[in-house]
């Protein structure tokens, strides 16, 4: 549970930091403060990740649990229908390509066979 709390808080920190890094990275000692914050999150003595998780993250997730579940079920349905749609399209494209390749190769094969005379075909071994 401790590591789950840490990784959730750290992931949120990294997501927020991606956008704010451009705005505040020019402050003096920014990178040192960021490193100290990550150490504070990770430290078993300060339990910073646990504190932030229990104070901010968990209450927010609990409040929005129904919305999150609804969104996940909608995403699951959409992804299934999308995969079925693209799967059918992919199979249709592959089947069309296979039929076209077969018809082209039939013509090439027939043309090559027509170029042989009967005597050429008799001279081939019976293997």
C-alpha cells in the first residue's frame, strides 16, 4: 500500500511537473527543491507520499468514483467496437490483397506455362 501511494502521488507530480516545468524551472534552486520534494515523498520517516495521498488524492478519487467508473466502462465499450471495426477492415484489406495477388500470379503462371512448348515440358524430370 505504501508503494502504491508513492507511485500514484509521484505519477501525479510528474504529470503536473511536465507542464509547470517550463514556467518555473528558471527559479533559483528549482531542481534542488524538486529533488528534496521527491526524497520527502519517498522517505519512510516523513511519509510524504502517504500524507499527500490521504489528504488530497484519495478524497478526490472517492468523490469522483462513479464518474471514473462510467468513463472506464464507456472507454471499454468504445475500444471493443473500435477493435472489431478495424479488425474487419484489416481482414477485408488482407483478403482483397490476397485475391489480387492470386489473380496476378495466375496470369503470370499461365503466361509462363504458355511460353513452354510441349517438347520443353516433356524434357522436364517427372519429379
